[in-house]
């Protein structure tokens, strides 16, 4: 970090800090009082990390538990397991907790009272009447406040409207009640004027359910009509408004909204407004610099609430899962050091950025005071902020020292505020928390007041190769569309490719484009008059030539070193990286995929190339078993000509995956892509050739599947048929390939993935916000045109109607429109045939279920292949709606009474591909994991978006043959295992060492 001029000395900081510490000690909880006992209980409960995690998970689930039995069951499930290592006395208590009768009811009441009291440590009340009392108590202690309504991101437009009205009501109530009646210089007077007494903090994510940085301007266009009236009300009522900062993914929206609306003439001169900046973000300094330049140009100052940040775990995990650079500093010391750097920046620029320092760290507070003294910033211009229930001692101490202190005071119902509650518990019990350190008196004050040491290297969360492996695999990072450069590049590519005149794409046989007599058109599903490409259809003669050439090439290709084949695939992977925006944009145009779906498809294709290249190299090493007098060698050899018949819904990823598997293992390749996505497939073929694959090894045969597909499958020279598509076609391929009456001299290998009728089961104790988000994403991402998509949702009967209402509202909150516009969350289906088929299935399903929601897309029908998403409630599990794959944005809700019944309903289809379960009961999760029939089961997350290596993908029953794409076993489908045994005993001499047993390893 840059050097900071005019640094306060450590002596000065320590002197100020010790004064603060002394005051804080006097303001600690009274020994043996209720607060003191609660602090000691929290300390005891969180000394063991396993107990802490399980306890917080129980607390997270607690608001959804309605009976004593549910409470005791969850408590036992979380804390009564051997791995939690709780003390024997506690285990005894938990084991004999009552769950029935009067004792059970009494225990339930006591548990709810205890949870409520714990929550009230951090939450000022459930309604305004309760919070008003808390605010008056703060005022008596000469503390200011900023009031926050609990709850963060909303899932529906209706919920967002309710949040907006709650903020308006809060503003009106604060203005009417005039809680802060008494003037006090340290609260009111600063920068030569009087601050408003009433102060509100707002979260913009609560005001709009569809905020997304991928469509920054449209997000602001939706937010502005909601925020502007709130600001007008604040100005009229003399209220202060703070914009809270939230997750990094929303940061650009929040900053853009803040700057844009405050640049408008009616708000341009308003100064009673501020925004939070999080010091744990690496970009926080550049954000402040931009705010300074903007505020100077605006000509009026704004306030900056400088905080450390409350989403560190979320940000770290999200970045790690997506393969992104970490947006946050990885150690507390780095964050603390950056906080001081930003403190100095704000004090130096307080003409336009007025600082409010939000911290419970005595070192950070002391540094701010010392730095202000050096810069001669008046004490009246300093503000410190603390969290309600956590910074009491710090706040009261600073207030008595004459500084203005504002308490961040949340209120509301516990369920929507649970995320806030758990974050406060985590902060209050963190091992490196200053709150904990001061509470336990376990560290010397001088140590706590030392300058942060940021020299410690953070732990890299990424996997490291094992000692015996030279292969390290990372999933390709998806694009972060909260970064403006990524959005601009994607938009530019789509615009450029859309403007290309219609071209002809021909079969490629032996590296040469082959003229054809017949053609089909590839149509842009979003704009059906836009012909993306004219596709030359391969004939039977073309097919025979391609097969013969590939068969001849097999003899030399199979002898090529595995490392050579693998390196060619790695070159392909790099080429795809270099052309990521282009290849993703072709999918948006040709297949109607949204930006993120298209990008993820390219990433998966890259992963397949890299992963299968490494796995093939590992497989190339024979396994040797040697005994005295005998050597055994097991190895794999390729099968021959592989036919890949790929679908249109993952036009690059699945084609690339099946192709890469065939090539990596030494087979030659014939690709027959889906008619609807032949342009994407053509570009994939060209990349293979550009990267050096021999022209006779890879063949490209676009065309009509019914014309050449059966011939490819039945030809005596094709050894492997890799297919992804419908159950009907998959079974036909399986049957046709089994015939040997046309000169076939081997059993053909069929690798088929044939769809699913996937369900998500929601447990009674599930986090309903997470479940709703997961169901919506699983059902309508890419318009439900995924074999893994959710088409059935099993809901507890008593929750069915409420969930159906919220799901309908969530669907209605989504925007339907052309895929090239990232503001549209739902695009077109692939073609007119699919549109008509889905419409027919919706109409037929009205006989067996209650259609409770249907989006109106009549204004889009003339433009593209659009289908309005549909939701059916009270569906019959035996109906066609719940048994047959629809492959569109149609979902059926099915009520159930017991978890066993839900499992039986879920399994009662011909498919076993994906399933999901939302629950916070470890025992229920274990039950589902054991008995659900699905190749991929997802717990507390959406059921689509499997990642190579992390979630090998594939199902059984009539969903597929049980192999796992993206897993270590997948390449085994493309090879033949062979074993050679040699007798090494020669005239009494036997090399090798005798053995009595073998170390078994199936990896």
C-alpha cells in the first residue's frame, strides 16, 4: 500500500487507545448480571469450532421450527452427534430433552424465549414501537442512531414493494415521533451546521428483486422511481439517509445509483446523505477516489461510513467457487491496515467526503483520532459508528469522551433478519475479534494497539496437487459481469456477430469443406427472421467417406503418444479461452442462451479439454503387478471410430466433452451436431483443425439426424456412439447399435444421456428464501431446456399454498425477451417445433393440475420462439405432467405429508438424473442422500450447473447408462481394458519379490 504521510506515532495511538480501553472496561457488563452470564455462555459455546458451527446452524434453522419435537430433533441432530465432542453433561441434557406433553411445551417456550433474548442483543425490536423504546435509551446515553430494517435481497417484486413501503413508514414514524428531541453538540453540530436527528440506513437490494450488474443501467432505471420518493421524503422531513454496501456483486449498482441520483438537480445540493465503503475490499481505495472526484464535480459533500465489511466468508467462498481473484483482503491485519489507509484518505479529503468511522477496534478508532489531531480536523467533525448490541462499551466510551457516536440499529422480524443475526454472532465469537479479546481480558492492551502486521501470507484456498501427481486441475473461471469491461466486450461481440451476413456452413471431411445438395437454416430463436447460417446437409455418401477415412486414420492415431493428444487438447482449451466472448456470443445468437449460460458453456468446454487431457495421460501408464516369476500389465487401448451425436442445449460444452474424450483416448472422431446449433459446432470443428488435429482424425457431418443418424450408428466401422438427447432417440440408438447382421464384428459401446424428470424436495425447516431462489433458477435458467432442469417441486402440504404464491410472484418478476439483452432473465425456446410442443403440453396439463401462473408473451410471439413460463399446483404425481420430460419453462408443485412419501413420489418416474433437497435437518439430509434415486443430488443449492470434476454428471434408469461426464470414469467408456501376463521364470531364476498380498487402489 502507498505510504501515508503525517502518520501518528505509535506512542500517540497507544495513549489514546488506553484511554478508550479504560473507558470500555468501565462500561462492560456487570459481573454475574444477565448480560454477563450470556457473554460467558457464548464464550463457552464457541470455544470449539465444531460446536460453534453446529450451534449457529441450529440457530439459523430455529425460526422455522414450530413444535417442541422439531426443536429437540434439530438440537440433537446438530449437537448430539459424536463428532461435535460436546461435554458429557451437555450430551446427557440433549439426549433427554422433552419433546412431548407439558414438559415439551415448556421446553419449547423456554427455547424460544432464550433465542428471542439472544436475538434482542443485536436486534432492537420486531416493530417500530419496540425499536422506539431502544432509540430513546440510546438518546439518553447521548448516542445517535441510524435505523435499519432487517432483511436483504428480495425474491419478488411484491416483496420489494413491501420493503419500500416499510422504509417510507419508518421515515414517517421517525419524523412524527421526534425521538431525538434534546440538542447536544456532539450529536448535532458538525461542519458548521446541524445534522438531522433522525437517520435511516437502506439496502437497495431490498427495493428491487431483479438487481443485476449485468444490466447496470436497467437496474438503475428500476431503482430510481423507488429511491427518489424516499429521498424527497427524507429532505422534506429532515432525515439523513445512508446507502448500505452489500455484496461485491452489487457494489457497482449501489455506487452507480448513489452517484447518479444525487447528481440530479433536485438532489444535487443535498448533503445529509452517505454511503458505506468496505475496507476489506481491495478496490475500496479506488472507489473512494472516484467518489471524491464525483463529489467535487457535484459541488456538495457526502458522508462515507467506513466499515471493515460483513460478508468476508461469502465473498471468499464465492470467488473461490467461481475461480475469480479474491476481491477481499485475506487476513484481518491486511484489512485493518487498509482501514487505516482509508481513514487517512478520508480525513485528508473531508471537504467532500465526510467520514463516519464504523469500527469496534480500539486501534482503528485511536488511529482515526490521532490522525485527525495531526490534520487539525475538529472533534465535532468526527463521527464514530458501532453496531447495536456489539459496540455498547465502545460507543458509550467515545460518547463520554465527547465524540459523536451513532449506533447502527436494526429492527424487524427474526426470520428475515436471520442472516444479519448469524453474522453478528460470528463476529462476536471470532478468534481474532477485538470484542472477544476485550471481553476475555486475554491479551495485553499494548498488543491490541500495535500496528497491524500484514506480512503474514494468507492460505491459498485452491487445491494443491498430491505428492504423486503432476496434474493440477482448475475449473475455468466464469466471467464476472459485474466488471464493466466484461459486459462491454460481450455486448460488442454479440453486436458484431449479429451483423454478419448469412454464411453457408458445409460438412468438413478430411479437412476440406464438402459441397452438398440440400441445406437447412439455423434460425436465431430470439428473432426468427434472422437466419444465422445456411447449413449444408451431409449425405449418406458423405457419411461413408467420413467413416472410411476415420477408420483408416485410426491405425496411426491410436499409436500417437497420450501426451501428444493431450497437448493438442490443451491448445484447443487455450484457443477457446482466447475466443471466449466470440464462442459465447454465437450461442446467444444461434441458441437463445443468456449471457451467463453461454459463458458457462464455453467454460465447461475448456474444462473438458483440460480435464480429459490430464486423465488420459494418467490412464496411459499401465498398471503393473509383479510377483516372483510373473509380471502382469493392465492397460487401455482405444476402441476405434467414435460417433458423437450432440444436442443443441449445450451446443459447445457437450459436443466438446464427448469429442475431447474420444480424441484423448486415441479414437478417431465423427461429429454429428444438432441441426439447431450447427454454426457453433462448425466453429468448434475449425478450432480442432487450427490446433493441429490431423484432418482425417476429425470429421464434421452436419445435417438432419433422421437422414444420416441411423447410418452412423449401424455402420460396421463405428465402434462408439456417444449421444446426448431425448429418451426416444437414445433408446432407438441403443437398439439399432446392438444389431450385428450387417457385418459388425464387435459390441458397440453406447454412451447415452437421455434426460430427466427432476425434482426438488423442500423440507419443513428449509430456508424458504434459498429454496425459492434455487427452484426458480433450476426451472427457468435457459428456459428449462436442460436435462438437469427442475420440473417438479415437492412441498410440505401445509406450506404448499404459501410457496405456490411466492413462486408465482417470483416467476412474474422475471423479464421475458430476446437473449442478447442481459436484462431479460428468460429468453426463447430453441425453435417453433419446441414452442408448439410445450404449448400443447401446458394445455393438456390443465386436466391434471391447477394452472396458477402463466406469463403472457403474446407481444413476443411474432418476433421469436417465446413460451410464457407456467406453474401448476396440486399436481397429480402420476400424470403426464409429472412423468414426462417437457424441456421447457413448466413446473409442477406436488404436496406431500411425510418425507418418506416425498421420496417415493420423487423416485416414481422412469428417470434418475438430478434431484435437490432444501433442509436444515442433518438427519433428513442423510435420509434423502441414502434413498433418493438420482445420479446427481444437490443439497441446499440449485440442481443445474454441474462442474467438471467437482460434480461428475450423469444418471441411471432411463436417464442414461450410469457413466459420469466430467468424472474420472468417463474415459473408461471410450477404451478397451487389456491385461498381459508373462511368465518370467527361466531355468529356476525368477526376478521379482514374493508377495503375500496386494495394496488395492481403484483410483
